[in-house]
C-alpha cells in the first residue's frame, strides 16, 4: 500500500474524530460556564491533558524538532521556557486564579483594583489571542498542502473550518475532549514513535556524538541571549495569557489547578528535550536537509516521511496537526471570551452606552451568543491567516505588548497589596507605549525588514518602564479602597463562590 495514501487516511480519520468530539461536547454544554470554562469541573486527568495540549503548539512540536536539527540539545530551550511558565503559573498563582470564579484576565484586574481603566487590557489580549489563532491556523495548513497538494488558501480554509466547527458547537467542552485525543496523539507520536525510530536510524546517542560537532551537545549552544529571551517572552507571557488562564478556570478545585498544571509543566519540559533529541538524530540520519533554504520546520515532515514505517508517519503528521489545532482552538475561544466580556462593553462605554453581555436568565440564548462570537472571530482568524504573509510579525508585536505592557499590573495585583488601580492603568499604558516605541525606532534604523519587530530590546524596555511606573505611582497614590480589597480577599480565600458574570461591569 502506498505510504502517502496511508498517511493521508490517518490524518483524515483524525480530522473526522475532531468533528465528532464537537458534537459530543455539544451535549454537555448547557450554559455560559459550560461553553466558556467547561463548567469549572475538570478533574486531574482532563485538566492536565488540556493544559499541555494548549501550550504545546506548532512552535513546540514542529519548531522544537527543527531547533534540535539546527542547534542540537540546546534546541530544547524554547519548549523548556514554555514548560517553566506553566510550572510557575500552576505552583504560584493557579490556585488563587481558580478561586476567583471569573472568565477573563481583565475581570481579575477589575476585581483587584476596582478600576474600570484596567479594562483596556482586553484590547491587547484580544489582539494577542486572535493573532495566536491565525498563526496556528496557517501553520497546520502547511501540513495539508504537503499531504493533499492543496493551494495554501484552500488548506487554511478547510483546516480552519474544522477547528471552527468543533469549537463553535460545544465550546470548551468540545475543545477539552478534542485536547485529550490531541494530547495522546502527541505523546505517542513524539515519545514512542519519532524519538526511538530517529535515534535508532542515527545509531543512538553514541553514534550521534561521533558524527556531529561537540557544540551540538552544549546546553547553551543556541546562545545565552536567545535562552534568556525565550524565558522573558514565553515564560512570562504564559503567566498572563488569556488562553492559559481560561484553562485554569476549568479546573474543578485549586488543588487540581495547582498540581495538574505542574504535571503539565513537567511534561512540557520532557517534550522539549525529546523534540531536541529527535532533531539532533535527524541531523545525522538525514544530513542533507537544506534548512537554510526550506526553513527548519521541514525537518519534522522529513523525519515522518523518510525515517518512519508506513502508517506510523501518518500518526506523526497527525500529531503535528493536533499540536497546532489545540493551540488554535484554545486561542479562538479565548479571543471570543475577551471580545464579548471585555472589549464590547469597553468600546460601547466610549459612546455612552452600557452593554450587559450576561444572560443568565436564558442559558440557551447565552450559549448561542457565545457561539456567534466564536464563529465570527474564527472567520476573522482564517481570513487573517490567508491574507497575511507574515502573521508571526503581528503575533510578536501582540506578545511583546502583552508582556511589556500588562505583566507588571497583573502580577503586581496578585502579589503586592499596595498596588493601586491608577498605577496599574499607568503601567499598562507606559509599558505598551515604550514597547511599541522602541520597536518602531529599531525598525526605522534596521538594515533588514522586521528586524526591529523581532528584536529583544522592546519587551525589556517595556517591562522596565512598566515596573518603575507601577511602583512609583502606587506609592504616590492612595491605597486601593478597603471595600474593594475586602471583596478581593474574600474571593482569594474562596469564601465568595458566586461567579463573576460575563458582563459589562464587575462589582
């Protein structure tokens, strides 16, 4: 039987299963909480799987193998930084976040500071999640181009439609169930198929060591500055991303959020090490891959097609698609939640109107409204992926503003009781402006297009400016209203278990 036919059949079966999980999740979706946060009742197994699935996307899976091919063992640091972010979030903050019974990061800021000015964070979060969804959509479409020979736009449209259907039908329940399948496929594909077959083809670690330069086994071979940047951008970004927090909101208890997330973080670190070893093995077994011309991401597909037996290559390609789809679906529902709960009321307020997006008296109507937001933003993400040639640049800008502009205000609210709403709003504004301003200055003076966008300095300067402003303004302004702080501490202690509605005002 032709190998390509078998690979295509396996991927098609996987895609059909994703649609089936959409319908399965629909039966469990009865209200707002079910659609957006899976009813806040995920146990350890489901929670660990969905958390690992959402953070390990195409960059971690396909990109991680490519980094291993190019740099050796040190190619693991990108995924290790992601795993470190999940670990820190889970052990330090997830228990508190789970107790808040909220839907968005912006709602946490409103609860903590009692200030509506902090709701501008929703606009940045929407841009970030939408670009993340578009990037993942464009990424898994590249697999379809190779497998089916489709035009890029058609591949994006069909692949995006599959994610859109199962996400729209059942919301977070469908996404969670799909994530479990994706988690299993990725685990089998990376740890039990690609890793042993690639190492065997390369003659094991001893064979690899004898045929590559010693630098490929150096832990800092990729560069210390690059490693630091991975931790600043990805570790810190994971601490505050809406797509990650929304998974924390699904945990049944603070204990599940803490230890289930910590397990996912450890899994991510092992995943990164495995990906780097696969890439390193491919460096020996497939030494003629032209990564300079084709890009490092082709290594994953080359391994699947040339080093694995018939059928197994299809499972590995399905693992790549699973990684990208889990990130895309998580980012999509996060974008829809932020748009409906935070951005729409904020924009309406500029025109003197108040919009209450919560319809708890009519759960069916509320679920329908959420579906419309997911559907609408999913179509927007697909169009962005089709039209934009470099979505990664837009995602980088959003990611830098997320970290440089919002990180200090969010983490400050969680760990420093003296932080004030005025300080939070000021730090977000200054951090965002400094980040963007530095990026623009560097781009103007750059020798290559987008050199300033991808530079490390903008997020560093933005973080520093945001931190200085937050501390200074907090100390120069009156402490947060005691009544606001009292309500906050009741939430943090788990004494106030009433859900904050998806509404225009958080009181």
